[in-house]
């Protein structure tokens, strides 16, 4: 039995090493391919340049950075209140039968391919925005709405787990002091689960900023700084996804450099999620 356990431990250890090595290999590949363009153009000019013209050797990704941040921020504004509210309902208010119906639906949202979300946005959301605002429809707003729906499963599931992990004694003590059920939720349970809810929001943000296919289909993909939420926009992921198929030479390396910036964004979000103070309900 001990020999069997040693074999299992060795297999798990090798699996962990392979996973870490894979991340290191991907990181090295992206940096080695993209860094020459950053060094040539200059990091500041690459990040703050307003013009993206690869055929002329001009590589400025500031419009794409702004586009990614705007679409992600819009998704969080729309999705976070709904997601946290749904998590509170499932964890504290819903009857078991209702919760048993809603949870599979939420899990189904997580399993739908992103291209299906893009098709829905293309067929429903973009025409709706076009009709209401009398514009082209492809915009920051369209991308934000679709991404808000896409990040809901992450926010709901992680937030619900955090709320459910708050010790039962907290709620019982609050109720025994005369608080109503809603007051206990608002003043005791949710604050105690704050670290887990914050982690859910950060994970949702990472999901939104890294989405490609659905965003490409509905935001218009204009490499210009958007003037409003109704303007077309291009994201960092969209920039790579659209042009990588035909890019070559320095143009291709510039797309890898864009990937470095995106990689840093995602890495910072993951670090932030792990630095959240550990509290009850984590």
C-alpha cells in the first residue's frame, strides 16, 4: 500500500511540474517573440500610441487597452450586482426546490461556447442598440452586455460558496439580537464573505478581459479610441484574434507584444485575487 501511495504521489508531483513547466514555456515563448518590437518601438510609445498601422510600422495599442478596459468595466457594472444578488438569493433566500432549478441553469451558462454568445449578441443585442440609439449597433455597450452575461456563472458560483462558508453562528447571533433576516444578510453575512465575493469579481474581470470570439463579433473592431459607450471599439484579444491569421514578420511580433500586455493584465488580476485578506466566508 505504501508503494502504491508513493507511485500516486510521484504521478501527482510530475503532473504539477508539467503544469508549471507549461506556464513557463508559454511565458518564455510570448516574451521572446514580442519583446523585440517593444524594444524597437519603446514601451511607453507602444502602450500610449494612438495609432495602429502595421503596414507602416506603427504600433500603438492605447486604443485597444482603452477598449478592453471599457468593455470589461461595463461588464462588471452590469454583471456584478446581478451576480452577487443571485448568489445571496441562492444561498440565503431560495427554497431548495427553486435553487435546484436555478443552479443547473447557471452552470449551463458557463458551458455555452463563447461563439454562441457572440451570435446572440449579433442577432439580438446589436440590432436592439441600433434601433434604440439609431447608430451602427456595434459598440462598447453591446460587448459589455454580452460579457456581463458570460461572467455571471463565475461571480454567482464563487460568491455563493463564500456566503455559504460563513459560520452559521454569525447569522444565529445576529437574529438572536433582534435583527431581521435581511438585516443579518446585509450587515453580517455579506461583510463576512467580502473576501470571497471580491475574489469572485476579480475572477469575473479576468474572464471578461480575456474573452475573444464573442467580443470580436459585436464590438465593431475599430482601432480608435472610443468616444462613448456607443462607439465601436477593438480589444487587446480582438486585435490578436483578427490579425494573427495573416500577420507576418514584425507585424506578427507586434501581436505577440500585445499578448505580453494582456498576459501581464491577467497575471496582476490573479495576484490580486491571491492577496485578498483571508476572512470568514473566503
